[in-house]
C-alpha cells in the first residue's frame, strides 16, 4: 500500500507542546483499509490524532506511531453524521453549522480529532461528544478484527470512555444531531472561540488543560488558590491567565513539564488534600526522575 511514512523524525515538530525526541516511524493512513492494515501488521503501535493533550518524552519514543489526521472523511445526511477517526473536531463543527445542525458547537475551538474526542469524552460549554454519539466502529487489537460498539458499550463518564481500558482503536463514528437555527449556532461557535481566546494560551506551545476537574470542584481554581501562576521549572511555566495550563516558553523538556506538574500536584494535595489527576497523557522513554514522578502522577 502507498501509505505515507516518515522515518527518524523529531516529535517536537508535531507536538502542540513543541517537546519530544525521535521516533523511528510515523505513519499517516488516509483511509480505513490503510489504517486497519497498519493495525494488523505493526506490533504495539501508538495511535494519535492531532497530537493535542500529549506530552512526548524528550528522550524519544521507541514504538511506531500512527497519526490519523489524513483519515478525515465525513458524510452529512440530514441529521446523521458519519465521521472517520481523523476528522478535526473544529472542521466537523463548522460543517454542521453550515447544515444548520446543533450539537457540535463545543468542538469549534478544539485541536483534537473525532477519535481523540471520543476516547476522552471531550466536553465544553454544557455539550459533550457522547451526547450525540450513536455507534462506533473500532479495531480490536487482540482479535485483529473490526467490531461495532454502541454508546452504552463505551461506558462514557467525565473525561472517560472504555477505549482508555480496552484494546479498541476507533475507526469511525455515527452521530445524530438536531436541526437548529444557523445564526444561533454560528453565534454560539463564535462565543465559544472567544471564551477560549480569553482563558487559554494563544500561539504559545501548550496541550490544553493539565489536570482534570475533581468532582464538584475546579482544578483551575484549586491551582490558583495555591499560587500556581507563579510556578515554573526550567523552560516550562504555568500560564499567567489560567493556572491549569502549562506553556513551553523557553525550550522546555519533558522533565521540566513533569516536575512542574508534580509541584502543582503536591501543593494542591498539601493544602486541600485533593490528588489531581492529569488530563495530559505522557508517552516515551523515561529518565529515572520522570519514572518516579509518573508513578505518582499517573499511578503507573
């Protein structure tokens, strides 16, 4: 198959954090056939969409990577949407607005893809991707076959789906939206984007929220209360406008980011007795210091 592959590339060139060492192979399948072929034939690959919400090791990753961003087909048939795993959430949000469909406004400012958004049950502004999902097709890495899963099968919860535990790789998803007023949908999308501009780093290397919100609380507020906005380690520092964001302001390493996360985690735990859970995922070879931090932060 004529599958695009890059060899011995620097992951920092693809990461939203602009951090990451080398990986031997990075594949870009452009359709279902190519994607499933790679899943059948590559041993233990790592699958990514837009590389958002990800921190790569500065020492590199010793597994092959598959990026789905070229696997980006979608169909809109009245209120029904079929989307491949690599479709950007923002692209789908805009397309649905053009068809006067409501339900995807929240994804308008997201850098992630449909696959990643379902994997983490992405949500914002009182909307969630699980609200409109009907079924998905996924590749079972153990059985090496395609399976169909219902919304109920995915066990959605806050920032959670069963895809985080089971050996399933999302291929495509079916949604059912609702007809709405195009002007109102466009207005909501504009308001959502303006909100993100005010509260989140713009044109600064970051991967979005660092920690999940604890039940009945806000990670950002807890971090603000412990003075996190003044914290920095090496080339990484907490964003001055929102304490739950870390920016790479001066060639930060993965160790810088993990040490800063650990500092934030410890200060919240000491003051409030709350153990924050990371929203960002870490991949790659670890230094001894990173290994010790990850055992606590990610509990593995």
